[in-house]
C-alpha cells in the first residue's frame, strides 16, 4: 500500500476567524493588515482578505492605502497570530477523526497521513467531501489535495486541488509553476529568468548543476515532491504504536452502544498487543461527537495501569469507570482507542486447570485493585525502606506494585510507626550532656517522662554535604504514650541545644 498524504490549506484563515466570531457584518469587504517597514517608511500591508474583498479586486500584498482606493469602505482588522495559531491547533485536534498522524504547517495548513484510513469514510473522495463540507459549514475556506508525498499534496492544494492517483505526482506536477514547490520568491524568480517556469522543466536537469546555480533547495524540494527522497515532517504528537478506530454509519449515543463499541476496539487493540508481545500501560479513548464544531477538541478519557496489561476484560473494567463521563451530545460518529505507552509482556503459561496459577491470579487481582483505586482516588503508592540512616531519607514512596529493592531498616534499632513530615520543636527539661529528658512540652501539653532509652546518634550521609548530628531518645510518658525525641547538635556548655519530636511508637 502506497503512502497517501492529504494537504489541507486554509487560505483565508485569518479573515474566517474574524467572520466566525462576528467581528464584521456579513458580506462586508474585510482585510487583515500588518505593519511593514520601519521609521518614515513604515506602512500597513494587506496580508489576508475575505471572499467579498477578493471579488472587489483587493488582494494580499497591497498596501492599505491602495486597498482603500479600490474599496473605500473596507473593514480593517490588525493581524493577530495568536487566534490563528489556536484555531489551527484546534482544527488539528478535530481532524483526529480522520487519522492519528497529523502535522501543523503554520500559519495556515495541516498535513494528514490518511494511509489505510480513507476506506472508513467511503474512500478518498468521500473523506475529502466530508472534510470540506464540515469546514465550509463551520465558516472555513479550505482547499484539499491528496498525493503520495507531502510536497505534491501541498503543491496541489495551493495551485490545483486534486486527488492525484498513486505514482501520478510526476505527471501532475509537470505543468505547475516552480513556485508550487514552496521555493523562496528570489529562487523562483531566478529560475523564471532562465526560462524554468514549470516544474517539468526541472526534471531533465542534473541536480549538481541546479545546486551550483540556484542552491540545493531546488533539487531537494523537487525530490521531496516526486518521492525520490523522504520529506522530514514531524507529527504534531507521536502516533501511538497500537491504534484501533471505529467510524459509524449512524452516530451512537446510548451507554450500551458505546460500551459495545469500546469492547470491539479493545478486542482489536489487544490482538495487536499480543502479536507484538506487549501490554498497555496507558490507554486513551478519543470520542468525536457528530455535532462538534470544527476546532472543538475531541472528548478524551485516559486510564493508566500499574503493570502491562492486554486482557480486554481487565481493560474494559477500567475504562468502564470513565465511560460515564462522556457526554455524547447528538451522538458519537468516530471512536479511536490508542495505547500511547506500552511495555513488553511475555506470554503466561496456563495452569493444569486451564486457568492461571494461584500466584499469577493473585498478582492480577492485586494489580486490578490498584488500578481501580488509582482511577477513583489518584496515584496509589506504598512506602518502602531505603538504605539511609537519616530518618527523612529512610523511606521512599513508590508505585504500589514496585518490586522490593532489598533495602531494610536496622532490625536492632526500633523505628516509630508514625514519622512526622517535619520534626516539631518541643520544650524539654533534661540533665546534660547525655541524659534523656525528664519532661517535655509539645503543642502546649506537658508530658512527664517515666521511661527512656538512648541516645542513638545519627548523622546524614557524607555525600549530602555537612549536616548536623542528632541524638535520638525513645521515651514513654506517664500515660503510656511513647515518643521519638532528638536533641540537635553537639552539647555546648554555654548554649542549650534545641529538642524536637520526630515520631510516635504504637
């Protein structure tokens, strides 16, 4: 299957945006202008016109004074790159109903790789008809072309919109002007001066002589358009390795219909994952409502898993938690399920009874529980010991199913069940220099110490830089409550060392 590229050009994007938001009266001549030049020569240049202004003889490249001489009552709007950029990004999201591979060509174009996608919309003609009809209904002027290469599709969209048949770009491009290759104006003018006005005139010329006289850009863009060299185009976002999509002849809106469609998508996606020996760590379901305006983003729900999964039933259970948040409006016409994050997943040997072994089943049940809790409550983590004597560094919060690393807390040195996030200062009465406290006040409450053990001297790791030492004591008050206190710093006869409460035993 040859690669098929659709180029979408929006020649009046700037004026279309102004008209869509009601910036001018319907049918009035409108131009968008930008300042050019500097100093005394600074002036306003027309950069975009609407259909009415174009029909009256006003075009891009005219000065504002000349344009007003042609149409005195022009509506003039200053150029704003922000709204155009946002509109183009919104249209790129909206075009995800046709293909997941898109690239934005600022300031007024999109490139869509529709290889293997057109049949979902009745073929290439059906796809183009549907795309242009929707854009026209939303108030956008669009020109569309399809070819085997981005360069050929782009040239056709801007000069002679057509559906170029596979391997037909060479014959189609021959009669187009060299400007259609997207060459800089000075280069195109230099080619015209020596009689090279059509792309076909460049075919027999050696690339070396072209590069020597007109620069390497001419031969490079010609090779890109003809397909003899791949044109580098970066997609707007990396396309997921595994994608399943459904386009419906009639929009679906009921919960049962949406769930059935998602089940079909999962079956297809998981079959691809199994063939690749992979499991999904993240799934995204893109929902495209039939009544969405051009530029409206699709409705997306996403789930993550604690480990690679490719069992459709398990993934459907997780997606079902979020399906209720979808508002289908008048109905959904396209659903796209993508796995943007996958990891290797080896096949599992069934037990003698045909199912999983008890250990594997328990692991799957635990992973499913963690994933469901994560959807409802957020990230699920657990504390694991980390090799460090400093209490603040001795615990690492890791994903719930993170394997145990082998680090452990010292068995001969009890640690509190609850450790405060930050040690809190306390007022202490204690003999010096190394005796435990006799009483302490914490948060306004006095605790009289009846039992104490210590001190245990701790210092931070050397690679963390110079740090203070601490002398820790395990103490019990008259009510049987046990605390973990420490004195910060070395004993100094002329200064009382500060004390802190760091945790609780029991």
